[in-house]
């Protein structure tokens, strides 16, 4: 399929009617729906679908830089580039294909990109939907240059929620975090699940591999399972920041929460010829 700007999108479906839509622009997942058709990812009503800006919502991939922690544009360039379908990807484990509907994408830097970030790489992304509606994203980054480089990555996942006041995040208790609202200073989280009453923009460090986002109103819980992604970004712009973001409605911050599997504090180093693999698996379960 194509979106209204002619950007190609790939639609994955499972036999029960769940679906995932991936855009070749940015390799961004732009929709993830349950069997009953309910959308699980937030997309702003003011989202701009016209490249070269990433769509406000879904799962943009921040790579090779997170935020402004480096010389590149905010969150790196991968989310603002066209990816291609990888017809013949190197094999993955058979379990990554079995019983799944999937697509393989590939991103390589352009001449222009290499002028600003002189490291040749291949970024392969598999997006898969399984019988139970689980969404899996497997990223493989290979250094095809003759010198080492390091990168950061985040799957900037915009979860669709009933209301920010109804949500809590479990799995980040007692962790250290870097607070982007306070010069990236380091703090330690308390023992309670995270709830939200104001703007938040943090990188939690070295978390367990399972994080839960509980929505009391919807009685549903998102479960994030990650591998190779030690850190977790939690972002909600709240009222004031939302007004400053052109492609986000003033009140829409209430319906979204970004919780990203990420590798930020310790960038990943790749020697020539080396490959890194990271996985993110998202599922949703009914809760009380
Ligand atoms: C967060 C950053 O993860 O992403 C914020 O820490 C930023 O500072 C937000 O505002 C959204 O970024 P962008 O570039 O998509 O507006």
C-alpha cells in the first residue's frame, strides 16, 4: 500500500485479524492493531506524513544518535530517510520466521549522510507479527567500514493510552536515570511504579528486560520485552511542551506515552565486520 504522499507501506496481518503497518520512510511502524481492530500506537491528529520529517507517532527509530547527544540532527538520520525492502536478508533464527507474518527492511547511509557521519553500515530491520498479535522488531547493524564506530539507538514507541493519569509503568523502580529536563543529570528512581503528573523526559539505565505499561482505564497492559537494549526512555511532553510541538495537538499528550527500548548511556561499539543485534517485542494483555 501507499500513504497519501506516495510513501510505500507494508501491511502485515495475522490469521486472527491483528495487523501492523510499516512505512519505508524511516522503517517506522505506523500502526499496530489488535484482533478487534483497536489501534495500540498513538499517532497525532496533526502528524505530518510528508517526508523528510518522521511521523509524530508509531515507532520512529532513533539511530545512530539519541536526542541531541552528538553532532547529528535530533535522534539521528535513520528515521528521516527512505529504507528499502530487503529481498534477501542474511538468515535469522528459524523461530523469528515460524508462524509469523514479517517484512525485512534495509537502510544504508547515502553519500550525504557519510559526509556528516563517515561510517558505512547496513541496518537491517525485521518487523514481525505473530499469531498472538505480538509485534517483534529485530535490528541488525553491521559495520562494513574498515574502522570502528559506535552508535546509540532507541525505538521511540508512542503507546496509545486512555489518559496519562490512568497509567503506570512497572520495571523501572530503584533504577538510576538521566534526566533530560535537568541537564542530563543522574538521579535514582524510588521504589514505586512510575505515575505521571508533569512533563517527563528520562533515560532509565540498565533495566530488566521486561517493562510493563499498565492502563487502568482500558484494563490493558503493554508488555515490552527487550534484548540488547539496556536502557529505557520515558517521555511525555505534557501541556506546555505540547503547545510548542507543531505536529502534536495541545491536549494529545494525555493520550500518549513514549516508552522506548534503547541503548544510550553506553553506545554500542562495532569493529569492522562486526554486527550487533537488538530485539524489541511488544504485546498487550488484559489486566484488572
Ligand atoms: C525524547 C527526547 O525522547 O524525544 C525529547 O528526549 C524530544 O527531548 C522527544 O522532545 C521527541 O523528539 P522529536 O524530535 O521526535 O520531537
